[in-house]
C-alpha cells in the first residue's frame, strides 16, 4: 500500500493564480481531511470529508474548495492564490471519523 | 474554536531519562484526544487515540493518560532514547468531526 500520497511536493504560485493540490489514499478510508501548517501554529483543519460526495468546512476554509467524487481522492483547490496561503499542506485519512489519521508527505506552497 | 495547549514547548533530556508532556483542551463537545509523533522531514504519525475519561494507552516505552473532566492528557516516555527525538503533537477532536491541534512539544534526547 502506498498509504496517503500528495502531489506536488513543492509549488510556487503568483498571486491570483489557481491550482489544485492532489491527495489520494489506497486504504479505502472514509474520512479524509486537509490541514495547513504555519510557523508557530498547530495544524489547522481546512476541509474534511466523511465519505464520497460529502464534504464540510474546518477551522480555516476561506479561499479553498474541495470535492470528493471517489473514496480514494480528495483534491484541494486554491481559487485565487494569496500570499497568506503560503504554507505546508497536509492531507490525512482514517478508516472512520474516530480512528487514527494517516498523513501524507505534505505539499510546500509559496505564493508570491 | 478550541484552544489546545501543550507544555513544555521544548525539552532536552539525557538518554535514559523518563519524561512527560502535557496537553490541555476544553472539555466542551469533546469526543477524542489524539497523540502524534512528528519527526523532522516526515509526516505526523499516530501514537494513540483516547476517548474515555480515565483511558490509558501504552505502546512500548510510551504511554498516555486522559482526563476529560479536567481537560488534560499526559504523554510519558520511559527511558528516553535518541530515536525518541521528535515533536509530539496532541489534537482534540470534537463531536462535530473538527480537529484542533496544539503546537507540539519538541523533545531532544541527548546521547
């Protein structure tokens, strides 16, 4: 099993550009989530999904969209990138909402 | 929004010492408390998930306890080894599927 995979590993964007961060898992997990990691702050939940076709907002959802068309994939879309979105983004999955989460390797995003 | 606090922020111990960290969290709408180990240049790795007041979990030399009434959890490492050096994160999960992470305790074990 590959576990949780994320692409790309690094990305540089200009302000106003859009892009999609990819996340996939091969463990047939129902729960998937996106976090951002900023210096001096804990991981903050952006969006999550409890199953295909179901998504909900986390603590910091503004500027991001998600969809969950399959159990395996949970892409995160930045609609119009801003410097405040410079961060490291982690995707995670778990078998159910209340199980331990498995994290992907992260995507380091810089918005100029 | 829940405020999850971890202390200390960083810790240096000698190899063989035992150590412990604290995670405090608001008790309202609490469902579960998660502990993760995060090594540099890697991803967070789950250690424990605890839900019930009085829960105790153990994995090798690492153990954790949970007090949901007063809103705290302790993580203990017995006989610290250099490979235990990492940042230890806790996260409080509420009944609405929201996770709130602390900023972590950075542990350095000196050989």
